DNA sequence: CCTGAAACTGAAAATCGTTTTCAATACGAG
DNA sequence: CTCGTATTGAAAACGATTTTCAGTTTCAGG
C-alpha cells in the first residue's frame, strides 16, 4: 500500500530541502530518517525518542523545527484524530487520502476517490463553492483484525510497539 | 442548511444532560445557549467571552468542563482545520459531515455521501476493514464569495464579527 | 416549602506541548 | 580552508488545558 519506499522518500526529502536552502545536519538527518521510515504517524516526542538513538545530543526543539520545514515543503502532513492532532506522516506526492488502522496506527494511502458529484450537489443547493476536501478512513488492517480474532481468551495487546 | 433550530437544540441538550445526571446551572446554561445558537465553530475562549455576557461570574474552567460533557454525550463535535483543532460546533443527530466556509467560518451540515464503493475498493485490495470515515469540505459560502468579488478595490475584511 | 448529599463552581496553581531567545557551533559555497 | 549564515540545544517564556480545593448550588426526597 505504501507507495514510496523509505529510501526513495529519504532521497527525495534531502534533495528538496537542499534545493530550498536548508542545510543537511546530523540532527536533521536523524529526524528525516525516522519519519521517512515510519509506517505510522508520529508526534514530536515520538520522533524525538526514536531519532535520539541515532543522534544522541538531539534536542526536541530541532524536531519541531524540522517538522516545520518538512511541512512547509509539503513533504509531510498532519494526521488528525479524535484525541490530539499533532502527529505527522510522510505525504505521498499528488492528491491522496489516508487510511489509518485504529489497532496499530499504521497509515496507508489511497486516491481515486470521486467526490465530484457530491461536491456539485452540495454546491448546487446553496451558493457554496467547495474548494477543498478532506477525507480519512479509519479501520482495522489485516494483521490487527486477525489479532482481534485470537482475542477473547487472552487480554491481547493489539498495539504494536513503535519500532 | 442548518437542520435544527437553536431552540430545538437547546431543549434537546438540556434534556439529554439532565437524563444523564448532569445538573442545569446558570453557568452551564449560558455555555449551552452560546453554542446552540452559534452558526460557526467556537473554541473555549470564544465561548467564554460570549457566555460571560449572560453569566458574569463565569469561569473559563466551566466552559471546558461543559464542553467535555457535551462531547461525551455526542451533542457537539470538534471541527478540525489546518491550524488549531480546538473548536466545537453542535452535532446534528445521525450521520453527517461538515461544510466549513473559510471566509466567515460558518458551518453547514450534509449527509447523503456515498462512500460505500470507495470503501469497498479500499477494503478489497488489502485485508483492511473500514469502520469509520471522516469527511469535511472547505469552501466559500454565497455571501463570502460575493464579498470577495467586491474586493480588489478595498482591503475588505471578509471575516464577519462573531455575533 | 426545608434538608442534605452530591454535583458544580471559580480562583489559583500545576501541567502540558510548543515557541522564543540566545550564545555557541556546524554547514557548505566559494 | 575561510567565512557568512543557517542551525544547534538549553533555558526561559508562553498559551492552552487540567487539577486542586474550599465554598456554593442543585435537586431529589421528606
Ligand atoms: Mn480526494
Ligand atoms: Mn458519510
Ligand atoms: Zn493495524
Ligand atoms: Zn484535527
């Protein structure tokens, strides 16, 4: 499901950052690596904890600043949910939406949604002009669904550890 | 577009709260009134400022607490956006989605979206089971679109004051 | 009407996530 | 290698939300 490989993304991101005058520092590279390789949306603290393993002196501030840069270039996108809306995931190029597993938190991408007729009907009634739409699906992935099957007997922890 | 009238909502909310053991205090009533009558999503501080006119001694804490109660009963819903996701709007009963005007912030409700086929195709490819979906449209309402027309000459403030 | 238990209140303090400030450091074009 | 500038992390500042707490109010029951 995940369209780009982590290494592809990483290369793309590095190029994009440099092309826009950003410098490639060790701290920044560690953050990029974590985010590019993650299958799930991560918030600043989670990125911090993971990236710190590769870049010991890393500061949480730098995570925030790198996220800001990546977002400005459209390389990552925020993932909203019922609780906090402060997690980020790699953005695939082009128009796409997210599919989030409520079990493991992993994220898939999909496009090919046709909301054209819906938007027209909405616009038709009132004088409203729809400029943007925002769609997110939540469900259970194959793995988590099977894990939920084998539940009942055990108090299974369906949340997989973050790498 | 707005399905229920403000007074309908207010009555419904009061009943629901009392049915669940919540008490109807002056402070709480003021918050309810503001939210039930608002055409746009409001955050805690905006509710506080509006409700304080009717309930002078009102504390911001009570606004938070009332929002929590309303949300627990599914009477209000959070509105997400690019910036902060801390605004709330009355939730219409049943499945529906939001249409938000980026000009004035007013909110409309709509249903009748058919995402069944989309969800099936997503589910078909992987073993994913879609359990919920979440859709929000952003655009310009009739009034704000016209106001934007008459712009160009003036530096028109398209944001209408909050009641 | 009273009464009392429990829910509710607002002020203040605590806490959380994020941003700003700043002096020291590292990047990378030349 | 050199230098101008972007970047760094620590600490302080910040805004939004939550917790604590002692006094107040609601409302079911008598
Ligand atoms: Mn789409
Ligand atoms: Mn729907
Ligand atoms: Zn899963
Ligand atoms: Zn959100």
